[in-house]
């Protein structure tokens, strides 16, 4: 499950997708991570303002990690290949 995240909202979406792929509820993830369910909900809808430590706690609970790589650049024809 590779996803590109370039904004807090992208991070929230990636966390939600990973949680759902593991068939976990927000409450179950909260229990695994020690993060309140309400905080998980807020992060999944817009991770803006979330502490980095909190994001890493959720990643660990989902058995994920962040990999820092150079930003990819799209070429004019790349968008057509998506559709």
C-alpha cells in the first residue's frame, strides 16, 4: 500500500485507508495506539495540527513507517495515463 502524502489531509487519508485495510475501527486503533478515538477521527479528516509523535504512534499501531524520498514530478502526458 504505497501512497503519496504531500499534505496533512493526504496523511489522514493514508492512515484511514490503512486502518480500513486492516479492518479496524477507530476505537480498535485507539486501543492499539493509546490515542483517543476522537483524535484519530480528527487526524483522518484533516491531520492539520496533529503532533508528529501522534502520527508516529498511529503508524506504529498500523505497522507502517514513513519513507522520505525526493518529490516526484509529473510530466504533461502522465495525467492521461492515470485515466
